């Protein structure tokens, strides 16, 4: 959203001041489109044993986090996300490779409760007990 506002600002500057601002507007619009496509390429698969993350446009990256490794959950919502009923979820894990798992722009739901139940079940199944 901020990149699109910059693009519109550069278009207005091009109209009032100089046509060279059209180049800046096109560059910012291209960056905004790339960012949107990149965010849309994120996929999250939540199963009973793990969470699989896939992302990328030109090259794909796939990560997996075991459920019993999830330690904490953080849900954040910006003003615009509240309007569109979206949320960001951050999962803090004990995994060395994926210390934090970010889930961007997912619809408001009770996914945290579902993940919490599956984490508890995975810890019981694997006989894992947390000692603080």
C-alpha cells in the first residue's frame, strides 16, 4: 500500500513538475507489484505433525517446522488488517534453522487455538516436556 501511494505521488509530480518522475513512478509500481506477488506466493500447510512453509516467485523455498518445537505465539494486526479482517501470526520455535515463523496476511480465525492444541498433542505423542 505505501509503495502504491509513492507511485501516485510521483505521477502527480510528473504532471506538475517534470516528466522524468514518470520513470520513478514506474519503478515504484513495479516494486509494489513484485512485493504483492511475493506475498501472494506464501503458502502455509498446517498438519498434525508439522507446519510447511513455501514461498518464492522465481525460485521456491520450502521450510518445515515440527509442531513440538513451537514455543510461543504472537498475533498482530495493523489498522488496515483490522479493516480487512486479516492478521499476522509469529510462531517462536526452538528450531535452530527457523527460530521464528512468520505467517503474513492470514484471515482472522482461531488458528492459534488449533495450533496450540496440535502442539500439545505432538508434545504428548513424542514425550517432550518443557522445563523452565
